[in-house]
């Protein structure tokens, strides 16, 4: 494990290394570390801007080489488009770096937690300020992009069918998806940073208490049926407080029939 000082040493070391690459125009720190890491096991999140739209892959390879010098346990590489990459690096002491490599033209702001830690031209800062203004002016900053109430109800229908078939494994899976939708709405209600949100322990204590009650003590049809109804009631309660999503009457009737 690592302490705060050790994490800062690794962070500063990697910033200094990454900034030396001719393919890197700037570095943006994102996530909780911007205002002070949540705790001693928080990850380090960076967004690296490549100098040109066509050389982000080269920049990714160079950055990956820098991290290999640290002798990590594992490096996972992901590609989201032709120009956008992500490196997940886990060091021997379990410290995790999440480094996205993005052409400067494609930089975006998905939460208010960001700060430019290196900028060779000033254009990275300019781009982030422009993107942040767009982010701040969006009426809904964290919309899921799909109909959350409908998806919740559809899962509830799936649970009802699964329990009638005694398919407990499928029912458990659908219940977990329903819990995810419930967490999303509650986090939105509390104005949490929904992008990659994990700090569920910061949610309302009363909500956490009610949420944990939706886990069954026994795995059988009767027990899963009971917690399903508890989860539905909890979802309905948090949905009533939400300004974006609503449960329309026809969808409500469908939900009421999900266990009939």
C-alpha cells in the first residue's frame, strides 16, 4: 500500500516524464485529486493532450513506456476511438493511474474537478476553459442518455418473470441493475459528480440504510420477491425528488403489474 506522500511523488514524477514528450502538448489532472484525494487508496486520474490529432497513438505508446519504467504489476490499454486511448496502470504498491490520451482538439469537460498541470502552448488551458463553460451552461450535466424509469421497470418485469420460473440467478442480476438505476437517480438528486461516480458512502445516510435493506438475507423466491418490492418503493421515492425523470401513469401501471 502507499501513503499520500508516496502517491504525490509518483504523480509528480510521471507528470515530469510525460511532459518531456514532443507528442504531448499538455496534461490535465481530473477527479478527486484536484481538490485533495478522498483517501489513501484513491486513484490518480490524468488526461494527456497530444499535440496533433493524428499522433495520439504515438503519445500513448511513449507514455506507456514511461510507466513501464516503474515496473508496474499490470498495464491495461483501451481504445475508445481512432484518436482516444486509456491506460490503466497498477503499480506494485497497488497505486492505480488512469491516463486518457486525447488530441487537444477533442478535450472535454465531464465534471468540475479538473486542473491543467502542464501546458506548453496555452492552448490546452484555453480549450479546457471553453469546454468547462459549455459544461457549466448545460441545463442537465449528467443525463444518462436513456430512459432510466423505463429501464428500471423493464428490469422489474424481468425479475417477476424470473421468480415465477425459479430462475434465481437471473433475478439477482436484474435486481442489481435496478439498484444501479436507483443509485444513479439518488446521486443526481444530491448533485454528485455522476461521471464515474463511486463515492456511494457520501450519499444520504438514510438512503444508504434503505438501500442496503434491498439485499436479501436468503436466496429464495419469497425473499427476492420481498426485496424487489422494497427496491421498487425506494426507486419511486427517489424518483419523485428528481427534476429530470418522471414515472408516467402508463409506466406506473406497468410497474404495478410486474409481479402480478
